[in-house]
């Protein structure tokens, strides 16, 4: 399970920690959905990607958040 902090989507920022399985994603390459208002899995398909030493979340190919993410 992976978790992220400070996820951004456009002008929206999620200051809470989001854990991937809660949003339907369990590993790299899985997609999950974010609702920028309720911070729940209902609207925006976001994909987990692994890079060298960090993970990123992308929405329609645009990186919306990057950081060093440890399995929780």
C-alpha cells in the first residue's frame, strides 16, 4: 500500500494523506479516483507511476503530484 501527501489537482490541494487502496489502487500502474471536493473516490481518474526513487500521480498524462512515498 502506498500513501501520498499534498496531492495537487489543478488549484486543488489535498493536505491529508491519501492511501491508494482506499481509492481502488493497490500498486504501481493502478488507477484510482479523486473527488477534489469530498476527497473521495468519485470523479477523477488518477494513475500511479513509479520513477527512480519516487512516485508520481498523473491525471490524463499530466503529473499532479510527486514525492518520496514509502509503503505504509
